[in-house]
C-alpha cells in the first residue's frame, strides 16, 4: 500500500513554516495556467515569489500560457516562461503530436495513457529546483492531484516523495517540494477555488488546444465532472 506523501517527507510543512515566517516569499510554483495550478497559485499567493510556465510544445501550451500570464498579472506575481522545446522534438506523446491524436472520453489510464509526456514533472521540478536555489527560495510548489495517479507516474505520491528527497539532498538550502493536492480530487480543488473567488473562466484544460474547450477529450470530461461534483457553476465555454 502506498504511504501518503505528506507522511513520508523528512521535513514537515510546520518545519518549513518555522524556517520561513509568515510574510516571507519562499516559493516557486510550476504554473501551467490550468485549473489545478491556478487554484494552488491563489492558495499560496502570499508565499510565491515566482511562477514558472514551461513551454514544451504541447497542443494546448499557448492557451494555458495566456491564462497563466493573466492570473500572475492579477496577483502581481513574477512570471517566467521557460523553453523546453527539446521535449516536443524528441519525446513521444499524443499531447505533443497534434490535436487529432488526443483521445475522447473518460479520464482514465486506458484512454489517456497516450497523453503521458515521459518524466515531464521530473524535468520541470529539476529546473524549478535550480531556480529556487538560485534565488534563495526553499519550496517548489506543484499541483498534482489524486485523479492523476492512475495515468501519470510522475504525479504519484511515491514519485513526489523521491523527487523531494533528491532535491533536498542536492541543494545547499534543502529545497523541498510542496504538493498539497496529492491526495485530493479535482472537485476538491474546484470547491477551494470557489471559496477563493477564482475566475476559472481564465483557465484552460483541453488537450486539443482549440480556441474553445472541445468538450469531448478526457481532460474536458474530467473538468466538467469536477464542477458538477463540486456543485459549482462551470464557466467554461465548450464546443460540444
């Protein structure tokens, strides 16, 4: 049985709080502009010094990036876009090969496995860790959630725990991962965001990357289901 991530870390969030008192900005967030990371951006805004979006050639990257820029401007958070174009050139994934290759239907392993970008989070966390240490920051925030576990190996608790240990060991300041949504559902995140008053109309999820959400791919299906389960009005404009 997998041990929950927050029970496997060598240092607890309380330990990290003691190292950085309230009001100190100590965090980098990996921020796509999607629903999950936008929720985390708003929840942790008082501690975020830098939001970083990675451009790795995904179908929906430009749409997400525009949303990320909008929210960072609203909150006055510095936003960087870092080019990881080599992933789009050399890695295999339907997320990189064109909208027509994105599967429709449910958000589950059998249907969505083709969208896995190999070790994407490992690469992004490594870069974010280097940015954090370069700027004297000690936390890297990531917004993986419980619904990702079946599909994406680099969203699972055991991966996050292992990367956290590697980052702590490989940095002078012990840069750590904070992944508070690891055991939550997407509906849980929508409820949190609704309480914070987040404008989810300025977030993007569709893996096909069109002007509007297609309404049929796995991520659109998951998004719709999350709002419905949360009992929150969905502001998303879908094609179907």
